[in-house]
């Protein structure tokens, strides 16, 4: 990775701009819950953009005809930035959830099952983590934690 100290927020904006057209066609609302302060981390912006793009595209795949996607970066806690990607889709099937980050595991008919393992590897290469869980009422949430850069 070519890591540089930078604000994650413009990366999130680029991802949402890239998928905006598809989201509109699917009647999916994209919400960026932007914090008031920069979210600084030492990251390779291309790799983090690819990771977030994978998460948002997966959420769009889960909601072909309506829904909501929220991306919420939060201020550093315990030295880590947290970025939540939540959707209002059907959630992750219980039999897939424990192995969702394994290669060649997919719930999609045309899925190869490499996007999430690659995304987790990018997070780990940056000293962070990527986890997934189902939300209580509907949908799924992916939590990306990246080491925060000093202000």
C-alpha cells in the first residue's frame, strides 16, 4: 500500500458518487452521515476506496428494488476510526455469516466470493479490521476500523 496521512471523508464521497446512478435506478437512497471533523488515517486511498466500493456494491446487490444505504464514519475511539456501512436489505443469511470473509463464499448467483476476502485483507494490511453482522430489525452492517492518524 502507498499510505499517506489523509482524510477518509473525500474517499467516501467518491465511492457514493461512483454508485449514485445505479442507486437511483434501483430506488436506493444513499446517506452519508458526515462527521463535522476530518477523519484522518494513514491509508492507501485507492485501496480503501476499493474496499468501501465493494461494501456499497454488495449492499446494492442485496436491494435490487428499493432500500437505504448509510455510510457513517465516526471519530477515533481507542486509536481507530470506525466506518459503518449499513443497509436495509434482507441481511446476511445465517449459514453464510460465519464464513462471509472466506474465499469463494457467496450468496449471489453470479458471485465469485472474492470481494469480501479482498476487502478484509486490505483492512488488515492497513492495521485495521473488517467485520460484519446483521442489524436487529433489517439489513446488514459492515464495520471497518482503521488506525487513526495523529491530528
